[in-house]
């Protein structure tokens, strides 16, 4: 058995390049999810305006694209809808 064919060296440069590419792809995917969530939030707000709320609150990772990821959601609260029965 030829020992030189079994002794492959770990290629750190390839590993680093792979991890950087994976991180870049993940950031791109997160940003695309963020943009879609912002559109969804705007659609929700447009729908809520029909009920004339006193205030609409937003918080969480949707306020900062760098914090938004695949596990994020849309945090929203509404104050001042006169009849909850109408809303639901």
C-alpha cells in the first residue's frame, strides 16, 4: 500500500473559502427573508389600518436586518381597535 496516497493533507485554504462562501450564502438568504418579512409587515399594517387602531407597535429582529434570520418572526401589537369581534 502506498502511504503517500493515504496521507492527504487538510487544505485550510479550501476550508476557509468553503466556510466564507457558506456564511455569505447564509447572510444572503437571511437578507432575502428579511425583505420578505418587511413586505409582509407592511401588508399587515395596511390591513390593520382598516380598523382604525390607535397605535401599531413593532419590535424585534425585523428592526435590524443583521439580526434577522431564519428563526425570526414578525413582532407586532395593536392598540385601540374598538371591537375585537370585528377584527377576528
